[in-house]
C-alpha cells in the first residue's frame, strides 16, 4: 500500500512527475502468461470502452480553468513488473464565456517493483499560455527610416530560439494603398491588384486592394499610410512571416500566424468609418507552417465600425 499526493505538471512537452503507489495481491499474484494473454491487475472502470480503463481527475490552471471535463486512461501494456497507460483528457482552454474544448494527453507508468508511478505529458494543453510581442519592441527594421518613402517596411519582432525544434522567428510586413480617382478600393482574394467587387462575401477569402500602392510608415510608436496615421480612403496591410522576406517585393503568402492580436486605433472622427479584415486560418496542416499546400481552409472576417 502507498499514499500518493496530487501531482502538478507544467504545461510543457514531456513534463513529468513521480509518486508512490504500491500494492500486494498476495496469493492472487499472476504469472507472466496472464499478462501476455491480456490480463491486468487493474479493474476496468469503463466497460463501454475497449481495453482496461482507470479513472483520472484533475484541475487546470490558466485557460478556462476548472476541472478536467472528460478523461480516458487505457492500458497499453502490462508485465509482472510494470503497467503503462495512455491517457487523454479534455478541458476548457479559453477564459471566454462558455466552454471551448481543448485536448491533452500523456502516459502513466506504474513500476510494480519500486512501488512508484510516473506521469508524462506528451501532448501539452492548447491555449494555456502565449507569448506577447509588440511592434514597439522590434528587433530590427528594413528600411531603418522613412527616408525615400518606402512602399514596403519589414519588422522583425521575435528571433528564433536555437534550443527548441520550432522556428520562432516572427516578421511583419507593412504595405499601404490609397484611393485616387482612377483607383477605388475593391476586394481580391489576396489583397493585390484592382477589382470591381465591392461586396464582402461571408465565408469567402476577400481582402481590400487597389492598383495604387503608396508608401508606408512603421515606427515603434505608430503605423500609417503616407505618414504616421491612417486616414480616410487609405489601406494598411500587415502580413506575418517566419523568415526575412525582404522589401524588394511584396510577399503575399504569409508563413506565420498569431493566435491573438491587439490593434489600437485612435482619433476616429464622427464622419469616418473603419473596416478591419482578419485573414484567418483553421490550422497550419501537418507541417505546422502556414502558406504551404497542406493548409486547411482560410477565410476572412470583416469588422466594420461606423
């Protein structure tokens, strides 16, 4: 017999915890053949699911918090000296109203000889934490000033961490457009060129554009079109990348995403309206890189403030 305590795991890949758990079934001890044939020391807690199931409970700190919503803990293998379970659980991943379900999982291994257990988190929680980066804290910028009125500005907001397998590089490319008599705004699929389409289609992928590109200002304190502000009949486009795409030409296929974004607009007058179009991607696909062939559907959503 052993008494364990509730374990606390950090939300990182392969986070683990070990505790005491021992038992002795005495004369009912099983042979090696018993386990080879699918037998187990553990009593199945859920006959509706295949295999041997045991229970799992817990609470989440961060995200939506609260208790684990559902769990499945299934025996993967067992011998005379050990038993390994795979577990998954669901939880509320977002503090917003209602339940936004996330999934996480790992392994639970019992060492029968040492009377211990080890929990390992192999699939960390989604939406548990996030990094905040600000344009006011840029690492580098091309060009370094507004001299010559650049039509493309590229800022590097985050550098890659060489100690992690992921590429954390994060760049933002700024471009600008303005209306003149020959070039009204229209809607295109990629935010490039002119179009006679002026009706936003819900469920489609439409971005504002025209054929009159102008210079853009992107400083640590303000972003603007043909100056440090965005005025009536002006368009500012931001695209995210995981590498330096340069400023020689406009890159139109983003390769990085942001889970959350905050933009501040000030000085909007009573006679002015504001439209914000978000370019949304459902998931980056198996390679976890936006802008490649295995991406799932992308859509745009328009927010109109009058």
